[in-house]
C-alpha cells in the first residue's frame, strides 16, 4: 500500500527499454547528440512552441531554481504560495541559485487568486531601494495540495503579473496530471496562458530522473545554459536523459501515465470519502489526496504496512501515531502514481473502514 | 517640523569636534591605529565584556548582515518579525551576506513572544533536508514600531532560542534608546540576557556613520573580519570611525542623546494623544510614535512643511494625501532625535489640533 | 574511431541490467531505500573507511563543487593546477557553490609538486584580511593531461597542505583509472594518503550518471546533505543511482573497466608513438593521450570520421583544420574507455601513418 | 617619516570644514538631500557627462565590487592584472558581489597591453559552456605599482575589450594622481577613452571615506542602486558623503592634492634614486615608488621610525628585517600623499644614504 509519493514509484518499462536502446556505442556528451536534438524538437512540437528553448535536468528543484535564477535578479523577490515547493521543500535552492532573492508569500494555502497575488505584489516594491524589487511570480500546477488551476485561473494570474511587468514561472512537477485533470493542451496550460518558463516534470510520472525546462521566449537561453553548467546540472551522458524524455512523449505515454495516476486517486477518494470519520482537506483533483481521520485508523494502516506521510504542524519530536487520544484527527497526504494498484487502494480503504 | 527619521538628524557637535581632533597627521589604516584600539577597549568596558570582539562599520544594514552571516549557514533560516528591518528594509542584504539563507517570520507585528517564536521555530527544521535548517533568532530593540523589549522579555526569547541550540542576534540600531527607556545597562540588555551578537547603533543617535558589532563570544571574530573585508566594509581611514564612537561613549553622551530623543517623543505623545481623531497604534516607548488621524490633518501638516512618513499598506501609485474622503484615517510614523526641538513638537501638535 | 571523451562511451550492460532489476515496485525517495543503504556500506568497505560519509550525485562538477563548498569558506582560496577541471571546465561552479571563494593556481601544468604547492600557499594568506585566507587544496588523479600521481606523490602534497592546516580534496573523476595505473588500493590512494574528501567518478567509466563523494571525516556530513539538497542535487528516485554504483562495484567491475580503458590507451600509444611526426606531449599513464602531429594527418583522420578534441590555444574563430601549412603541428587529446575497440585503434593509427 | 599608504594620511582641513558646515539641522536620509543632488550634478559636470549615473560609497572595494557586479554576470570572468587590487586586496569581494564570477589575469605585472589583454580574452570563452563566459575588463590607473596609463593606452585597451563586446571598468582609487601625472581631463581619462564604469577615488587623496562610482551609460543605474543597498553600502546620513566630495571638487582641490602627492613622490625619487644600492623597480609616475635596497638600510630606517611596507614574496612568518645577510636586497613600497612633508622625505633619504 504505497501512497508516500509519486517519486517512490517505479520507472515505466518503456523508459528502461529506451535507456537500453540508447546504449549503443559512442555519442558526444553534454547534449551534442542526436537524441538530445530529437527531444528538443519533440518538446517544441508538443508545446506548439517552435521558438522555445528546451533544457533537461535531473531534479525538479534544479528545474525550478535555474528557471527562477534566469527570471529573477538577486535584489528582487519572487511571489509564491506559502506551501510552494520552492518555499518549503528546496532547502533555500531558489535563494541560492538567484544569488539571494527573497520569496514573498501570496495567498493562504495551495492557490493564489488574482486578488491575493495583487496584495502580495503591492506589499513589495514600494519602499524605494529599501525593500527588494518585484520579481517573477511562480505558480504550481498541480498544486502541492492536489488541487488544479484551470487554464483560465492560470491566465488570470499571469495577466495580473504581466500588468506589473513581472514574468511568470510554472512549477509543473505534475504538469501531466494537471493536463489530465483539465483536458487542456500543453500550450494552453503554459505559454497560451501567459507562462514564460515551465518546469515540466517527468520523474514523478514514470521517468527515472528527468525534468525539462522550457523558456518560451528564448532570449535568455544562453544564460540558462551557463547557469545550468555553473549549477553542475549539465549531465555529460546526456543522451540518456533525452532517451527517457523521448520515450515519455512517444505515443502520449506521459498523458496515459498521468491519467492512470489520477484515476487511481479518484478510485481512492471514492473508496475512502464516505467512511465515517474521514474528512477531505482539499478537493482532490489530480493524483494527491489530503485528508484526516482518527489516530486509531492511522495506527491500523501503519501496522498493515501502508506507506504515506502524515501532514500538518505536529511537533517534530513526537511520533503522531503515539498519543493518548485514539480519536484525535491526524492529517495525511496520499499520493498515487501510474503504478498504483487497485488492490492497494482497496486494501487501504478496507483497513480504514474497520 | 522634522519627524521623518532619526537618521535625518544632525551629528552631535562633539562628534564633529572629535573628527577634527583625530585629523592629526598620519595613522595606519584599516584599524591599525591607536583610536581603534581605544574604542575596542572602551566598548568592552561599556558592555562589561572583556572578551568580546568589536568591529565598526558604517551602516546598520552592514552590522546586521555581517553579524547574521557569521551566525548563520546558507542552508538555514533566520527567525525575525514581519516588520524587522532585516526583512523589510535591507533589500535582501541578509540573504546576500549569508549566501542565501531564508528569513522565517515569527509573531504578527513588532514583537515576538516566546510562544510565537517557538511556533516559528517548530514550523521549520522538521522536513529533513527538504526545508532549511534552523538558524539564528534576530530580535530588534527598540522595535521598528517604537516599542521596547524589557530585559526579561529579551531573556525569555533568548532562552527559547537557546533551548533549540540557536544563537541570538539583536539589531540595536536604537539600542541606546532601549536602554534609556528601560534603565537597563548595556550588559543587561545584551549578553546577560542571552544575546550572542549585537548591532550597536550610533548613526541614528548623533553619529555620522558608525555602528558597532559586538560578538560576545569571540570564537568567530576572525571570520567576521574576513567577511567585513569581503563585504567591502573595512574602512581604510578607520580612525575616523573610532573617533566618532569614542566621542559617543565619552561621559555617557550616547545615553544623554537617547534620553533627549525619548523625552522629545514623550512630549510629542503628550501633545497629540488627546487630540480628537488621533489614535496611537503602538505604545510609544522610545523615540518613535505610530499613530493615525484624518487625512485633512495630514494635509495641513504637509502644507506647513512637516516631514514624516505615512505608513501602512497604501497603494504605491496613489498619493495618500489625495483622495475624496478628508476624514479617512491615515497612519504615520513620527520619529524624534536628540536635536528635536520643543518648538517643532508644539507647532506640529498645534496644526494637528486645528 | 571514438576518442573524444570517456563520457561519450556507452553504459556497461550490467549497469543497464541493474537499473532494470532495481525497477521493482515502490521504494522511498531521496535515499531512504535499501539500495542506497547498501551502496553506502559497500563504498565504506571498498575504501576500508567504516566512518566515511558517502553521497551520490549525478555529475562530477556537482561532486567537486559540493565537496569544496563543504571544505572551504567563501573568504578563502582553493589551490589547484591551471588545468584543473574545477578551474577550466566547471563554468564557475566552485565559485558558486563556495559562495565566492577564489581559486589560486599551483604549478604550471597537470601536476603540482610539494614545492609548487608550497609557493602557491605562501603567495596567499599573508596579506591580513586583504587577500583571501588559505583554503583547501584540490588535486586531480588521473590528471587532466592523462598523467597519474603515485600514492607517494599524493601523500607528499597532502602532507604539505596539512602542514598549513589545509584540508585536501581529490577530484577522482578517473579515480579507477589511477588505481588501475598504479596498483594502489582505494584507501591507499585516498585517506591513507591524506585525502579528506574524494570525488569518486563513475560516469566516465561505464555508469550512466553517478559520482560519489566520500568525506572520510564525517563531521560535516549533515552540512553536505543540506548543501546537496540546496544545490538541487538530491535525486528523488535515488535507488537508481545506488543500483548503478552497486553494479559498478560488484566483482570489481569498476576496476576491470578502468583496466580495459587504460589498456586501450596503451595500445593506442604503442600504435602511434613511433609514427614519424607524432610527438607525445605528456607521458600517457592512464586512458588519455595528448599528442601533436601535422595538420594533414588531422585532416585525413577527420575525413575518415575520427572523433577527438584538438587542444591548445588556438584562436576560437578559426577552424584549426583549415590553414595554409599542412605540416603545422596541431595538438590533440585522445581518450579511450572500456568500450574502445582494437579495430578503432588500429584504423586510427593506420590513417595517421599514411 | 610616513610612507606606508596614502590612506594613512589625514583628511584635508577643508573637508572637515565642509562636514561641519553640512551639520546644520535635518536633511532627508539615503541621498534625498540637497547636497547629494549637488554633488551628482557636480560630478557630471566635472566629467562632462550629463547622462552619467553617480553614486557615493565609503570604500574603494565597494566601488569596485559594485561596479563589477553591475557589469558582470556570475557565469563570466573579469579580466585584470595579477597585481590588481580587485584580485589581491579585496578578500574575494568581486567574487562575492558578482555572485561568483572568476578573475582571469592578463599581463605579467602592473599593466596590460592590448596583446596581453587579447591573449587573456582568447584564453577564455572558447570552451562552450564549460568555462566562464567573457566578462568586463578592469583596469587600474594609477596602477598598483605606481605607474600610469596614458589616455592612449587606456583607449587601446578599451578598444580591444570593445572588439569582443566587453565593458570596461577603471579602478581609479588614485584617478586624481593619474590626471595630475598625465594632464588628461577627467573625461579624457574615462569615457572618452572607452571606460564604462569608473571607481573615482577620494579617500586616498584627502577625503575621510568617500569614493564615487560613475556609470557613463545610466541604463543600469537602478540596478546599481539596488545592489548598493543590498550590499549595505547606502549610507543613511548621505549628506556627509556629499559634503566631502563637494569640498574635494571645489576649486580643483582634488587635483591640487594629487599634484602635491605626486610632487612629493618626485622629490623622494630624486632624493633616493642616486643612492648607491637603491634600485627602482617600476618607473614612479605618480605618488608611489617601488624600490629595493640592502637590508641594513631598511634596518636603519625602521629604527628611525620610518613607516612603509616591504614588498615581494617574503615568507610570511619571517621578519624580513631579520636575516643573516645585511646586504640582501629587500623591496619596499613608498607612498606619498598631499600631506607628505619635505622634511620627512629629506630625513628618509638621509638615513638611507648613510
């Protein structure tokens, strides 16, 4: 019963096959190979963006931090939500790669609205040189709470940013899941909605370790390349990144995998939503569900070997599974991926239901 | 009617005299002069801290940023209030000098309490390597809203930090005013209360451009020296910084000036507090008063040449003095310094009262 | 005829097999998996270093830059040769990761001697706070010119560094080739010779994208972990890095591959060394040969499809293959790897010999 | 007998007077005062550069580091001589402020030539993304060895840089001395010769602690302002910097002081050049002389209280005045300033001559 993270899931077999197929003799390093040329072209086609600059890296944090470093100056502040991966889960990587830019939080939780974004922007940049200048807006879709921005919502936020002359980054670690949830095309959910730079995830959706960055305006492409190398993120045997991403894009595999992950999540939600004592914390729109239920339920699941993360502001030194009150509600994050089995879901729900 | 800032005030004449007196022939640069030796000794005596390492710099931001860079690692987060100078008014200098540390906000406004500090500390450092590690706590006394921590309050916060193994920095840009307000000794308000590193202000209280940093544990003194030079903050003709600070400390001038500034503020508060429509926003305990009153009052003061900053989240592009409603309340910050005249205060209150 | 780089070579089939074998169901991310535990233990055994801290990353630049960032302060200077990868080929990554440390060059070319290292160390750190403080010494073995330090040479350099209290890093992108060349054990070529931090290469020797960092003193292990995450170099599906490295270490595969690469180079040297007009530039002791020969020879090789890099200070905008004088000598770097074929070598030499 | 440094000299009395005169009541901080407006205008006039952006800071290192940070990207390399202040005497400040740019050394000693600059430029930027990109060229005039570039020499170097599209910075810590030596106008020695950004020194020539930065193309002026604040180099009581610089520029005081310093140096050179055993190391063209003479002469001068720095690669832990051979030659740097007395010079020469 594996619901800990979509990056705990396996690599899709076709990706392993692609690695083996790419492993044929010599190929020039650092991206000067035919597969890299092919994947760049394929990504441009996929996004209907013939001018876009395309780069592969091995981690989502690298994709985000390099994109932001290219968009932001060190004396600026980046706007994101309080639960943004760039704020909570990257150990100051954005601050590092930007040379010390600040992050300013917009909104209360998983999503910004144009109003909360506007308030955040207005709170900055009005102190002359005393505070940081306003920098890029960074959105996340699928959000870190499993909710999904529609293309209209993204466009409204990007319009707000644009009104202040600010560029927009989208952390798309689960971009495929957002498309699967909304039916939007890659272009519609990115540059057509006003996104300037996209972190296009692969690892959480069946790749081994590949994320792409797309700069829809290629003006700063060379800068990105130098920042990638300087960040030690230019992989020498680059063909193996390209091979993974090509297999991912072939025949829509990436969307099939995302649909499978979302469907598994929907099945999970259906299985547990009606159970007495279970409360959904956010509308689960993609492949993550945040919910809470009594401690005794968590204990049973834990004893049965279920893997998932408890969430919320628990005191770090305490094991939340311990504690006197078996009925106390504990929050949890449940993540499905393309390989999640119906059996796992059904067992999980059955144990919960007891 | 000058209430814009204590750094808009003049230099005390004795400081100018001290500069002239120091201007006698040659003296080795970069601190290798007799006045610098003397001021180091004098500061150690003043703080009853014979082991302390002492450094002079020309700006409060330098004092804060260098102190924090010495206390914090780039993969850590610093804890401060939402209105801390290091957060709002230093254009990412702390992020720059620390190499990209983050700031985490504790409390809601001018002061932390042990509880709000504890909540902030608990919110960080519990995500393994995904979030930043916990770093120093940075307090400010006098706070940016004109309130003052007692020594007991400082000690309680430092104890909380110490319980987590975190060092404590005090931004004392208005340290003299805090002592004048509380009657505490320099040692009581700093290392005896648990402060590890102090930014000891001078510029806002009658100096031209000198702040001291005291590291009460000198273990990282050499690192500080190298960071100061690397930050371009080692002044070559160092004797002129030392001369200023010596004049400041001579015969308690620094405390006299702070008492004068605080007394002027008390007179101002007394003069305006009873005026209909005037509302104090924070208890004015040192040399700053935050208050609000109707727009028409601001307009009259403005026309009469009064200088002060409006405060609050006004939209940047609008002039808050404009607007349809003359009775709308606008916030303001009023700052007194050692040179504030009774006449300025009385005229200000008289115009307000009209 | 592939002699461009050992990172242009393929992945060894056993590594691909290991990836496929590791691709079985779920495993916790970020290194919290069984294969990562196993590879850490295996590396400690391989190096006879039961206390060592072990980390995997995907690029050699990351290994070097993170190791140096852990050993160096931003106000220090790192000592390396003028041809060091960290100086010439990492686009300021060491400067970036250390927060702005400088590199000071020791020696004239591929190797330092204790004397040239001593001169470099003496040239720094004697200007008080005006110049940088002395920081780590970074060696490279196999050197960037294909020569090899003996364990005695490494020990003599490390002793010199230690005499100044400086830690020692070894860039071992081709560490296996150095062992194959000298017969030294992993421990003898690293901590027993005085190395504190090792970048242990895998990618150039048959892996896809895995390098290890070993900190023989684990005191700063946690710092390294945070710096790795902050540098965006903590791979989420970490088991696939571990699986590669385990396959590499199994049954001495890594040393077999290095021996094969070195043997191919020896065959190449034997084949070309006697050809009229061919001049070896450095003693080829591992898997790289630097040589020069007349332009017409390069032209023939180029037309026949031979891949290798020309070396030396040629003007960037000129194609060195062009030019009036067909007898002008042009330098070249020839690199062999485990997959280099005798046929490639023989054809290359035959064309050269014409 | 004070020849240690021009920053060991006193402040000119007119500057002290100007500080006292400026000390009149309140003035808005951070440069929003009348004197700052006036000095900006005055500097533009002085340089015949009505569009130039002008900034004041308190140290030469700040002027240099901020100028370079504005001109360079972190993935670039700056070109300077091996004895440049930015390389040898700023404890990695350029690396820090640029976010990790590298310095590449051009030429062998005090000066570049177009040929050595070209060679340095050619040595970089030809490795794709592997090495740093080419960044600004930084010249120093007066050089760190007391020699002076003519305007034609500066122009030739700037032309070379421009041919590669690189901007040019001039470290003019002793800019006034260079003008006094050459008779060039401020404009001729700066923007008319191709300089983009100038560090215009004051402190070494009679000010207390003021340097100006001039950006002749104001396009990046706002960036500079934010970088200055972020670097903690925006002085709050800014009028006192402006007052110093205005007094310096009034009636050509700055050039008078530089001429006096240069004349003192000429007198010193005349007095010592003919002494047996004294060897000049560089042609002394401004206010610094590098020479060597036997150890016994240094000992006599030292005992008589002469202050100056020994130069050269002496071992740090040894006192060069000690040692067996009294006839061994030791190098020295002798610096004059506007306040150097004929008496000091004559006594110095007399002791030397003994």
